[in-house]
């Protein structure tokens, strides 16, 4: 048996994962699946995208925020719709909610 602890972001993609000279990837960019609590797949996929954008930036000598913004749009186009569906699951009531609702209905006889 193993115990793993830590924190990961569950609020969705950050609105901006780039700025001048910087691309943010993985948990630091909010690239974690809030349903399963993992983010390694996103980190690998988006790391490849970041590497490609960084390569283009080096090739062109342009590390501006405007140039690096393509990283965000490429990541979002790859997974944003799926990710938005996952975030909707957090709005579904939990078992505790239903248990409390049933208990409350008992008093409405």
C-alpha cells in the first residue's frame, strides 16, 4: 500500500499560461484533470506543444507575449471542450447531498 499526498489544481485551465519569455505547463498551468486528480498526460501533451512553440520562438528570435500566445490556443483547441465537460461534473450533487435531501424529505410528511 502507498500513500500519496499533494495538491493539484481543479479549477480549470488558467486563463493565461504565457507571457514574455515564459510558457507554463502542467499543474502550474492548471493542466490537471479534476475528475481523476491526475495531470501527467496533460503535462506530456502540452509539454510537447510548449517545446514546439519554444522552438519556433528560438528560430524566429521572438519571445514576445504575442508570439508565445499560440501555445495557449493550441492547448485549448486540443482539449478545452472535453475539459469543460469534466468541470461540469463538479456541479453534480454528491452522495452526501442526496443523503441530506432524503433526510430532509422525511420531515415533510
